[in-house]
């Protein structure tokens, strides 16, 4: 059946390997290769380029066809969800993209509530950067993704979850330890660890608003590396409370200028989403609704 072969090809491109795809699909590697070869033979086109040094890549026609394959698979998933709801039997899989702090602080709370009501729904998680999550949403690899609201998310339907305040992080023996609020002006001569990744724009906006030019000692992309450097007393940093409050070996404090990032769940189209995805978004919204 072509649907099975569609699933095999999309999985191969997702994981970048025939062997890994076979493992994920509980098939032999030869069965995966045969399924793709039979589809190529049936259609009379080559879909994949197999290069031992460069790996697996789509041909030009493969690049055009793959999005349609994903659309067919997504539509079949929606059909299964609708049939399941009609028979009071919940089945299906929700694919979720997430970044590290959302994985540890937001996702478990939603899952705990959702699975009490819908224990038969399965999940697949994809952890990456903001940019990767946006790409996965656009390509149909994931159904929903945790995002930070900005221009790149304007094309998606969003369910706002929390406002994640930007805070300062420092070594436990730093002079800021006894301060309830740290003034941005106090950072004028402090060795600063500048994040170059997902929330750099928020940090730069704070310094611009305070008219302070930081003394940047290090520029670091990885959040965990930044936290470890703060722990070693190499400098102070500014970042989202959602992540920094999980780091037990450093201290955080409030800033005199308030700045936050808005974390939301994004979906290509809520109206066209499967019933399970709609229910997940509903549970997520209820989980983080602020009391009025």
C-alpha cells in the first residue's frame, strides 16, 4: 500500500538514514530499501539520492513530492482521529516540537492533565531551536510546537501560554546576591556572558533601553554552557527565568527594567487540526490560564 511507503520515505528523510528509519518503524533495512525502490519503479522516477559520503538527499522531483506525502499522511491521521471520536475510542499520535526549557517546565504539566483524560493518545517529541521548530511546523513534521512569539510565528495559529520574564543570573557569592533588584546601570563594568542564541534580542533590547554598553567577555550559544560559566564565576548573564530558575548552582535576580518573551503553542491551522491536537491545545490553554 502506498501509504506505508509514504511513511517510510518521510521517516528516512526525517532521520537521515535507512538503518535508523528501519529501527523506528520496526522493519528490516532491506524492507525499507525495497519499499522505496518499488515506489520509484512504479512511478518511474528517482526520489532519493544515495551517497555514501554525503548521505541521503531528495532529488528535485522528490523535493516536490515529499510535502504532498506528508499532507496525505496528516489527512489520514485526522480521519483516524475522527473515526476514533465517533466510536468513543481514542487513538492517534501527536507530534510536538519543543525547546529545552519548555520540555522541562511546561510540557510535563500539560501532559499530566491531558493523559488523565486521553490515556490512549501517543506522542512523539522533537527538541530543537526556535528556528528548527518553525521549520518543522512549515514542513508538517510536527503538529504543534512551543515557540516564542515574534515575526517568524505570525503565519501560525497561536495559543499563548506564559510571559517568561528576563532575569539576571550570577554566582552565589557575587555582590548581587543581597540585592532584591539589580539596576541595569550596575552591569556597566560587569564581565558579561552574552547569549548568541534564542533570546539574544531580548538581552540586547534591555541594554539598549538602559543605555548601557555591556562588557562582553564571552559570546556563547548553548544555554547550558552559559549557566556553567556563570557557575564558575566567569561573568553574569541575562536570560529567561523559565530556563535559569532550573539551574540549581547559580542565583537569579530581578532587573529594574522589565522585559519578557511570550511563550506559546503554534499550529499551522487550528481549524484544520486533528481532534486530538485541538484537545491538547485546549488543555494547554487551561493549564496556564492566569486567574482573573
